[in-house]
């Protein structure tokens, strides 16, 4: 286990009873811990030729921008609806109770761009799978994904499409 894992705070019954929330705020506030975390997120991708890191709103922006800097790549935010001026490329996806939408600027990823997805947590996998599908719509070349935390009991990895690596730094 990485030393910085001790900086992640467990919060019981948040945001609702029965949920154990993994709060990364103390990790982000610790300069050394955050630097070590970003290095662990970046480690498998150092020689992968990543050209763009796509971070999923909202905490994926934090880890994604730092990861992009570590890899010498650009950063593309994948946003919730209504946050970007048109034109955008959008993808609707299903959640456990309803649907949601991810959007990116229509010109954010030229076809053939080597893309790495970044997010904080892999839970049920729906959002990460939607991000993967949105990158495919752009004609991006998926290199893989890097997440800080994978909640293995929720089996989100099963929704990952294809044979590209899905790297989780911590598993609970």
C-alpha cells in the first residue's frame, strides 16, 4: 500500500446511510502525498506516448490536470451538461437511477490523439465507460485509464471496454 493512502479519510454514512465515502481532501492538501499520488497514477504511462489526458468532472479534473503535467500531455475536461459553450460533442449514458451526459468541446480531441482517461474513483464504471465511448466518438486512440481508487465490490472494471489497461492505484 502506498504511504499516501493514509491521507485518505473514511467518512461513514456519507452522502447517505450505508455508504463509506473515501475523502481525498486531506491527500490533496498534503504536498508530498499529492505528488506521490500523481507519480503513482502516471507510472504505467510514462512511455505510452499519451498526448491528452481526459479528466472526468469534477475530481477527475484535479487528478487529470496533474497527471497531464506529469506526462507532458494536454488536458481535456469531460464536463457535465451545460458547462461548455457550443458546439460540443455529447454522450448520454445510463446510471443506476436515470441518465447523465458527458460533453467536450467539439474540437478538443483531433482524430488519432492518444488519450488517457483520469478520475478519482472507479465505482460502478458507468461514467468511465461513457468517457471511453465519448473519446471513441472523437476518433481518439484510447491508451487506457488511471484512477486513484477502485471500489472492487461494485465491479466497475467489468464495464471497461476492450483490452486497454485500467490502472487503479488503490483498491478497497
